[in-house]
C-alpha cells in the first residue's frame, strides 16, 4: 500500500452552485473572478493533466471520483490519498468573495469526496491572503475527520513568516493540523522570480523552488516555530535536494548575525528538521541515481520525506518508477506510508 500525499480533485463549472449563498452565486455569475495572473507560461495540457486522465464521463481530469478510483486509487493500492484542491478561491482579491468560495469549496469536498470515499482526506482551502478569514474557515471545518491539513499555495503575496500570516498558523496549531504549502500560485502583481519575469515556462517551472526556499528562510528567521512550537509544515511538490545546502547556509550566516534575530534559540537547521516535511514529486533525479541516497543522508535521513504522485497531472510519478535507485526496506516503508501516517495522524 501507499499513502499518496498529493492528489488533485478538480472543480467542474457548476460544482459550487449548491454550496454558495445566492448573494455570492449572483456575484460570480455577474462579475466573475478577480485575481492576479498565475503562471505566465502555462503548460499546453489543459488542467495540466496526463493525456490518459480524461474520464469517459466528459468531466475534467480529477473531477470524476469513480474514474479516480478506477485509474488511481485501486490499481496503485492507495491506502489513503490526500486531496489538494487547487481552487482559485484563495486567490480572489475580493476578501469576502474569497472566503465564500473557500467555504463552498470545502463543503463540496465533504459532500462529493470525503463522504463518498473513505480512503480520501483533504486540505482545507482558505483565503490565505486574508488570514483572519482563513482562521475562521479553519475553525469552521477543522473538526471534520476528513480534513487533515490547511492548504496554502507557494507563491503568496509575502514570505510566509510575516506576521500577516500568523493567524493561520495559530489556528492550525490550535487544531493540531499541519500546514501544506503546495506548488503554484499567482504573481500577486510582482515578478515571480527574484530577478524579474521569466522568458520560458521551463524557467518558471524550475524557479518555483525559489518560492519554497524563501518561505523556509522567512518561517525560520521570523521566529514562527518559536511562537508556534507545535506547527508542522509540509512542502508539497517543491523538491527537496535544495533543503540541506539551504540549512547549511542559514546556519553559517546565523553564526555571524545571530544578534539580529534574538527570537531564535537554536540553529536554523534544528527548526528545519523538527518542523518541515517534504513530498517526493517532482523528485530530483541525479545523473548518478545513487546520489539520491546521499541527498537523503544530507537531510538527516528519510523521516520527513513522504511519497506523492501529483495525480492526475502530466508530471505524475508512479510509485514503481519514482526512485531511480532501490531504497532500503525501512526507508521505503517510511517514505511510502509511515511518515505520512505519523504527520497526518492516519490510522
């Protein structure tokens, strides 16, 4: 069996109609969506989907639960699958509309996914740029057993350590829920790399790891883990080979400038190891496959690494082919099931 930590359930055009109050249903029909542009260079595949992931029902990939069971959950022997719904709800510039869409999306996840398939769990979709409203939504649905994390997107308006986002972390810690930070997100009106706008989708896609690195630095240096010692963060679809050298660099700079961040009582690498988890897809693929084992050594072991497929997206990783090198049995068990079981409290 596997625990798949990244499956995407897709909204159909009318999915939220019965979950939205009439006021916001009218708003959506009359005014539509107002967000910043997301990726400037999208993939050519609609919904970023595998060519074989289109259900016979005519729904979008990830929108048909029966087909997901047939193509993914059953043949891959998925014990649990974590749904990360990449809804535009959290990116709306109208705060109240964003909150209403998030509420409707979470109610839709309960009715159409969690209540119908016992193997599925989900992240709570929140209006993350409006943290007070996000905290309200976490409080509203956190007690539902199907929700096992709070879902954020990597390209936020500011680094996640900023005080602005603390109400989200406070609510997550209060309910003992991890926070998942997933690949993607809009530009929020600013360039999406540290030096401006990319020219190619390949560039954009590769640069995404910069957003994860910026969040790690911010979360550590702003003292988020000192203020919220029970907070756990899962970095989803952001890679992880960059994490050890980032920790080394942070430790070296902290030795020089520790008096600037008196809120830290330990080395940055200690916070990283104790509070951060990563998922495998898209796993780094060294030219010498065995170097992946060295990456795991540099991470301090595999106890924070969780398997994910990214189904039904085009860069899906099969559990039988994701690793270019055989894993020791204990490491394989930890990555494929036990680390996620522990983080998410799956029994």
